[in-house]
């Protein structure tokens, strides 16, 4: 006889609204080299829906800047996927690549994003960058930035925004690199829950209240009260 697995309540998906993403990406100081790097890093994480490790493993050779502009991400199980890049993202990346001399053939295998020691960035390092700007964004617009935020929140945000824009789940699956569309469906379920919660908050009682028929029956109510 098999033992049934205990049902575990899944945590809700933490993601930012489109307005929250805009505020977050406004925080890096683009007058500095580090600020421009951080903007390129965070905007690429969001735009591609990439996992942190996929961003860490990126090299200049992963980017195709000629039309159609794309990026090659190396996902779980050494599987690769091609994600299209939008024009604004291409402009940010092109400037970043030129500034750091990463367009030359000799730099094709360098890390796309590196730290102050010119080493490949780490997960804690990228998390630090995200949380630093999230804190600044929270001070500016506290209602737009969730209390709990992690790098995966940018991936969740991209998925939710694509879904809310009407993009087919199959395309979202391909962009995120999910093996099955069933994995991607979690965003559709979360979006339905969010919509219901929003409707409940904004709900105004306009429908007439229908009382049980016995409440208008005085004889029946008197009889019930006698017990």
C-alpha cells in the first residue's frame, strides 16, 4: 500500500508590476561605469526571463546584435534556447559591449558580466546588486516593490507580464526554457488568483441581497423561536 504524499501549500509567486520594474531599472546611476553595467545586467535578466546561472554563464559570443537580435541562453541540462532581444535592450547591450571592449574576437569567450576583479560574477554578487537597487526603489515607491525579492522574481515578473499581455503559454514556455507547458501554467493560475483578489478589493456591493425565504415568514420564525 503506497503512502500518500502530504499536500504542501505552494508559496505565491513574487513578482513586480510593470511599473515596479520601471522604477527598479531607473535606480542605477548610468553616469558611472558600474551603474551602466548594473542596468545592462538587471534589464537583461528581466527582458529574457533568464535564471541567475544563465546570466552568470553568458559570454559576448552568446549575443547576436545583427537583425534579428537574439541571445543564446544555456539552461538546465545543458539545453540552449534562443530568446529575441528588443531594440531598447540591444542599445543598452551594444553600449555596454563597446565600453568594455567585448566586441572583439579575442573577447568572445570572456564573461559577459564581471566583478571588480574581472572575474565571472557570482549568485550572491548579482543578488546584492538587485537588492541594493530594490531598496532604493522601495524608498522611492514603497507600494511597487515587494518586501521579499530575489533574482528569480525578475524571471517571474517577465512571465507574468507576457501572460497579462496575451502572449500564448507555449511562447512563454519557450522563452523561459520550461520542458513542459504544465510548468508554465503556474503563472496562469497565479494571474487568475491575482485578478480575483483585485476584483474583491475593488468590489462594490450593487447586487440586491436575497434573504432566505423563511426570514420573511413570521409564522415560521415564531415557531422556530419557540424551541
